[in-house]
């Protein structure tokens, strides 16, 4: 049972970190809002763990840009130039 709870907690931390990092940065305003909502405590995750995972995600996003297959060729060209 404790093993299951550990996995659920880690999953919650990873999910929250992905949401925080989804715009390509860790915004202190988003973290402040999560603090106001007691999100970390309610999910049973450590704030520092979520921030660390979010920062890792941002670094990974920066190191390897995601393909933009959903964009038209014209839109891709505009982003690149």
C-alpha cells in the first residue's frame, strides 16, 4: 500500500510540474497561486520536488525543440524567421 501511495504522489508531482513548465518557464506567479490554493499540500507533494521537476522539463524543452507538425508550413516559416 505504501508503495502505491509513493507512486501516486510522484505521479501527482510530475503532472503538476508539467503543467507549470508547459509554457517553457517556471513562473513565480504560478507557484504563488499554487501556494495560495495549498495545491502542494493537498496533493501530498513537496513544493521543491515539483519545482525541480518543472525546471528539468523546461531544460529538456529548450535542449530539444518539439516538432511543430501541427503548424502549417507558412506558420513554421514565420516562427523560424
